[in-house]
């Protein structure tokens, strides 16, 4: 018995020894693990950024842009953000974000262990990563300090940073930073920018259901974009409302009332910030002040008129689409999402002449690789810049040399409109294409095109300055001229082969007679027209084709030249910024009109009378439907590649161009009077009515003569009324030009041989 007890006691002793050894081993491993973990966390923490810097944190804030009436027009920014203090964010907005993103925000120390366990169990149950457990503080830490990768190491850093942030800042401070930093889609950062973008009002004015909509966006701003996915957005908003109800922020009655509300957003803000003028302004600001101006909360007061800009955008789009429909030109939808949908749904039949939507896979030089459904094609493309991922129209054609079916990329039909204040040169409207979404390339300032007959007023003004009158006769029969630009003889012809004999200058300009204009240039010589061009900001070349617009100009340049005509010889430099104010209230830049007399008012006023005849009895006759005094000139280039109309009232000047980015015909008959003038008329129906109904002033030295209709003449030349030719400059005219134009250009030029 004793022996048995001894054996039991000995066995127990051995068990105790083994247990103790196992305990020490386990304890040692545990301590070792803790040491390793401690070293790991210590090493990890050494590389963490200091959260103390958030005390002086100033996130990028949008630079606000105002129009000529000091109304908000838009912004230019690295990130569109308007910082607001937490006290200015309504409680229901805060509650909505807390309910859906971090219901224990005011309870946890920066990391929520219960949320982590809940997410872990949910992910195990569904056998996929469905739930996250990042608190609002962790999201702030990740967005401010870390990369968006999903590694385990990054998650640990995120947790450590969150704990540190919570030690240094109050919950309200953290929530304020979060609500001002978070990205909420459509280029909007923070709740104030998102509220303005989606609802057109400040966050202070949001209703509870609108707040719930915003709170549902951080999870997937693109997927839940209110402008594109209203059904999906309502489902997400209702989920946020349910969470608010579960967390005690919303009664059962209010919950049921708010989920019944439809999604209402401000549709016109859908393309907020997508504006050609804003891009033009941004280019200037960055070039002059650097990108800091896009992130520092500056205020830029511009000359643009918000109403006219919106009106110009609409009339240009409508006009370009009408030209396209008239000529059977295929068109892509404006919205990229609609294009993508049509691209996926289209059925392909590879036959010559078939037009489809293609997706650009790569761009190299002048060629692109385009995918049409599952097939890839290489094609040439010479138009506005395109990038990988863009959608384009493509057309199959039979390559006879290679004897294979190939693909051609079709350019969009495009247009541009720019408008200036006649008296100041201030830019009041600028639209660089029919759709910013289709192409942000600003044709109003960057596209160089031939102006066609829109350049002719310079030739006729030069003739007036050399002593001709609008009643003087010019020979309009075709003549051949040597063109040094081509090294060949060149014989101009008229629109649709029309023939004329001798006609007055007034008729020649009003009817846009090419032969008469080139013959007139031959009579007066190149020097004076080139000098006038220089004074107007245009670089004319000494070729006879110059008279028909063989040079290249931008719409802004040509419209600025016509501003001088409308202002009776006073050129005002185009400008678009009135004032730039820094965040501290200091004025960085302030501009006022810079005007200079460059042309004689008498001859310029007679030219205006002739351009008025274009509207009353010439190629611009349809513009007479505007019940205002307006004048202008059409322009058309060879094979109907470019269509122009540039015209003005005594107060406002506007230029319209329509065409392809590449040299391609719009279709037979698409002259300036048919393609561009209707857009100009639509624009001026509004723009000209903003100002009083008045005529252009008649300066001293200009007389009105019934001849038999009323015409203007420079005093001393009114005897030319009728068929009498006046090809010799009068002494009075020459004296009147002193100090305005170099006298060497006033001598009578012999007809070049």
C-alpha cells in the first residue's frame, strides 16, 4: 500500500515537473512573441509620420472663380474643397456619416475591436472579403498619411496612427477633419463641396435624406454617383437611413417618411467644373503663379458672364448637331457612360461604309489602335488629342492597294464661339467645342484655322484708306496671279461659279465676291493690308490668296480683330481677369481695359457700314432677323472645310467657327452662312439684347449720302456716289492718317505684274 502511494506521489511529482517545464516553455515563447511583436510595432512606429502636424493642417482648398457680376462661376483646384468648421455642419449630417461608417466613433480609442470581430466573422461566413472594420479615425489616417494598398502591414500602420491621432485630438476635431477631407465623387472633396455639387446649396441647408445620400458615397463614389445611378443611390441612401434609425437618430415614423422621398439632385451641376473657360483660366494661373494658386483658397474675379457662357454653350451644341444631322454626319452621344453602353450593345458587320463605335487601346504618333468588339485595328488619326480608353467613331473601308478591309477613325464635327465686350476687350463668353465631355481641347484659343472670306474686311479697309469709297467700282472678272507660296499661277473663282463685271466695293464685300477682292488687292498692293493686319494682331502674308483667307488664325484672334472694327479703330487687348485676391485678402493682380487707337475712325466707320450691308443685303442676310443694329462677315474655306461668322453690335462682338479638327469637308453648301451664322444669330438674340438698342456713332469727317440708299462716305469723297470711280487717294484722307498708320503705306501702289 505504501509502495502504491509512493508510486502515485512520484508520478504526480513528475507531472508537476513536466507541467512546469511546459509552462515555462510556453511562457517563454509567449514572452518572446511579445518581445518580437513589440520590436515589430516599435520599428513600425518609427517610420510613422508625426500626427502632431495635423494641428496646422491646411488641406488643399479650391480657388473660387466669379463672373463679371461677382456671381460664383466655378472653381479651379487640385481638389475641389471648401473647408467648413464642425459647428457649421448640421447634427443630422454628422449622424448620417457616423451611423454608416463608424457607429461607435465616440466610444472607441481609434480602433474598434468589436467591429473587427464582426467583420472577421462575416467574411469567414461568406468566404470572401465583404466587410471592413476601419473606423473614421483609421480612414482619416489612411487618407492623410498612407497609400491605399491592402497589405497587412498597412493595416497595422493605419491602426497605430489612429491610436496616436486619438491621443492628440478630440473626437470633434477628428470628425471635422474627416468630413472636410473625404472624397465624395464628381471631383468633390468634403461635405461642403459635395453638397454644392449634387444639391446646389451649402451643407448647412441639407435635409436629412440629402445628408443620408452624401453619407452613402464614401464606400464607392463612382458606383453610387447620384447623377448616373439613381436607383442604386436610393438603395444606398435608404440603407443609411435604416442605420440612423437603428442607432437612435431617427424615429420609426421619420424613417418611413424619408425612405419614400425620391432622389432629387441638381442635374445642371452634372458637369460642374467641366468648362473651356475654366481650363483657359487654369492654364494662365498655373503658368503665372504655379500650382499653389489651385490649392490655396484664392478668389479670381473674371470678365466672363455666367448667363452668356451657358447660352453660348447651348447654342453652339445645338448648331453643330443641326449641321451634323443635315449632312448625315454620324455623332457620338455626349455622355461617356451612354457611349460605353452603346459600344457594348452594338452588333458588328464588317462591310465597307459601316460606322461603329471603337475604343482606343493605344496612341502612337499619328496612328491609333482601336478595338471594335473583340477585334483590333490600326488606323491613322489626325485630330484633337485622344487618349487610351477614349471612344471614337470608326468606319470600315476597302483598301484597294492592300486589298483588305481597313478602319478609318472619324473626327467629331466641332465648333467654337468666343465673345468680347466691344468697348473694353473683356472676354464675356468662350466655348471651345460642342461638348467638353467629348473633347476638352479648347478650339476657341488653340485651333488655328483658315478664316476664308472673313479676312476680306481688311482688304476693303485698306482700299478705303487709300481713297476708295464703298461706291467705287472694282473689276470682278477673273484674273490669274502668280502665287509664290505654290510657285504656280492661280485664278480665283466665286461661290458656285458666279460671274460679275464691274461692281461697287459695297456689293463686292456684301456678296463676298472673291474675284473682286483679289483684283482689289492687286490694285492697292500688299503693304497696307499687311500693316492693318499687324495692328489687328494678325500675321498676313504677301500672297494674293491672302485676300481669301489663306492664313491661319484662332477664333479669339479673328474675333479680337473685328472688335477693332466695331470700336471704330480703337483696339482693346482681350483680357479675362479683373482681380485675383489671395487667402489673406491681398490683391495679387488687377486688370483694367487697355485700349489704343490703331485705325482711323472715319474709314473704319465706313467699313462698318459695308459690313452692315453684309447683313442687310448680302451673305449674312438672315442675321437681319435680329431687331438690333448688327454687322459682320461670313467666311468659308475650300470644299466647305471651315465655316465662320464674325459679327458685332455697337457693344458686343462674337465669332463662331464650325468644322472638323482635321481638313475634311462638312458637305456641299455648308458655307459660313449655313453652318456658323445660325449659331451666331442664336447667341446674339440674347447677347445684343442685354444692351440698349442703338446704332454705331458717326465720327466727325463722315457724311451720310442717299446714293440712292443711305451710305456713309468719308467727307470729301461723297461725290463718288454713283458709277464714278475713285482710285486716287484724296489729300484729306492722307492727312487724316498721320500718326495712325505709317505714311509709307499710303502711297498709291501700282498693279503688280
